[in-house]
C-alpha cells in the first residue's frame, strides 16, 4: 500500500470509529451488528495494511448477536494481515 493509500485507509477507519463514539457514550448501546458492519467496511478493500484489532470487554457482549459477532471475529483473525487481541473478564 502506498503512503497516500494508507492515509486514506486511516481516514476511513477514523471516520467509521467516530460514528460509534456517540452511541457508546449514551445510555443506549448499539447492537453488535453495527460494530460488525463497521469492521466489514474497514476491511472491505482488497489490500489492507497489517492491522491490530483490540476488542475489550468481550464478556459484556450479550444477546443473540454475541455468537455471530464472535464468529465474525474468528473469520477476521484468519487474515494474515490482521492481529486480533481480545480481552474478557470471564471465559466467553
């Protein structure tokens, strides 16, 4: 990836993450399908840079979307360019 392509990719990531900040700060937490779609948009390009994804508080994921989200993280972690670190306060 060229330097300019990398800059554009970072801008996309920042914009996508900023869209999640407001709902996360309110009393209403978005369902995990929203986060899954954001990850899909971030990694939609054929060529992505090596990336570290950190997921915190996985043990707080509940509901029907939790299993689907975990499966999605499993698929994401199989990419040779993605390193995935997951934190959980209990076995999940």
